[in-house]
C-alpha cells in the first residue's frame, strides 16, 4: 500500500505541475496599452490648442490621424481568439487529469512488478546464503561426472570439495576415482588416507595406514603421510616410534615450514623433546664445551651442562634484553626434561622484554618454533 500511495502522490504532483500554468487566465491590458497611448495623444492635442501652440486646422488633422490609429488598435484587440484560448486550456487540463495516470499505469504494468509481495525487514537484513551457490556448483560437477565418469580432472576438483563439506565417504570415493583416472601419486594417496581418517572420526585405520605407506613408498619425504603414520603409532601405544617419525620430519623441515608447530605439539604429546629449527643457536653449549664434554663420563657431562645452563640463567637475570639467550635457556631446560624451569624461564623472559614490542614479538616467534604458545 505504501508504494501505491507514493505513486499516487507523484501523479498528483505531475498533474499539478501541468495545470498550474494553464490556470493563470490572461489579464486585461493596463492603461499602458496602445489604445491608452492614443487617448493620451488626443488629450494632449486639446491642451496644445487651448494653449495656442497649434492652429485649429493642424489640430483637426492630428485628431483625425490619432482617431484612425485608435480605431485600428481597438479592432485588433476585439479580434483576439479569447474563446479559443479558453477551450485549449480546458482540453489540456482534461488530458493531464486523465492521460497522465493512464500513461503511467500502461508503462508500469509491463515493466514493473505489481504482484510482488512485501519483503519483510528481517529478510532484507539477513545475510545472503553463500552456501547454496557452492552446493549448486558441486551438484553441477557431480552431474558432469555421472555423464563422464572417467574425467580424472573432475574427480581431482570434486574430492577436496567434498572433504571440506564433511562428506567424507563420498570424498573417499572421489579420491579413489582420481587415482584410477588421473594416475597414482604420493599426494593423492595421502589425501585418500586423510579422508579415510576423517571418515573414521580421527582414527588412523588399517586401510588409511596402508594408503599412507603407499605414499611413503612413492616419496619418502611426503609430509602428510609421515605425520599420519606417526599418529597411527601414537594411537597404537608406540609413543617412541611416533616420536622418532616426527623428529625425523622436523630435522628435515625448513625453519619456516607451516606445519612445524603442529608436529612440535604432537611430539610434545608423546614426551619427546622439541627439535630446534635448522640453523637455530645451540641450546646452551659452545662448540668448545661440546668438544670437552666428549671426554667426560655421563655424570660429569650432565653436571657441566647444568652448570652452564645455570650461568646462562644468572646472566639473563642481570641483563634480560638477550632474546636469543632466553630462547636458548628455555630450549635447554626442555632438552634436560625440566619443564617447570622452562615455564619459569619463559615467564621471566616475557617479563624482561614486556616493555619492548620488537623483542617481545621476537620472543613469541621463537617460542612458536619451539612448539610453545607464543
């Protein structure tokens, strides 16, 4: 109803704009018209005769000429089509009153949506459903693959999408078809194994483990397969084997590997010491100290290492700006298995650099590389 009311107001305004000029009727001419001028001229001639400025004969001739012009002016005014102008204005008013609404309706009916219902405010504010077009796209790919089941590229596209949607059983089938029609590869075997694990609610089943082993047979450095084989060992109660697999992964990984924190955390679950990134500083001992430690027995070597770690801790309490020193101290405590001291050193380190945003950021990044919460 509101829309139609607005349309009605707009129509009335348009009609008013057309009728307003037509309603202004012509006004009678004022005394400044041509006939009034001639009347003034006759009076002026009489004044000139009375004042002796012109003679009677000249005055009579002037009166004749002015009277002739006055009659001509009156004839022209009497001949104006007044009635015709009135009829024209009336016709234009009727056309505006009737024609404008008819034209507006005639244009709106084919181009507008007169039967479209109201759209509630709650539905207008609702965010568009982006999942529906995505589901439609998946349905289109599935329809294509029903007609072309040997399209390996299509299965390659569909499989990860199904896994993302949580349709793991269908993703397993899609990955198998991908391997069948696009060829075997360590990545596809790893993805298939991961889908099997997801379908089993996170359990590395024998079938999934077999797929990861096939991936390792194709590429010994396949990261996903190695991680899940370690997870399989952990789930079977073989923590030392899991730790060995994950340590090997970390030893080969670049310092900026995105999956390093995940593997560090997994290694921590089975009680393994975190592996420092390649190129990071030694825990606490210099090369000379390491060489001297080779000739010591186990007890003496442990005592020497503890003494050096304590000296490092003492130095950092005096000068806490050395972020690398704090990281070496935390790492050393963790290698020694003294997690309480590692946590205490971590707290001291954060307190020491709390007022320096750059050093605090460097400390947190280093802790992340250690598998700790930065």
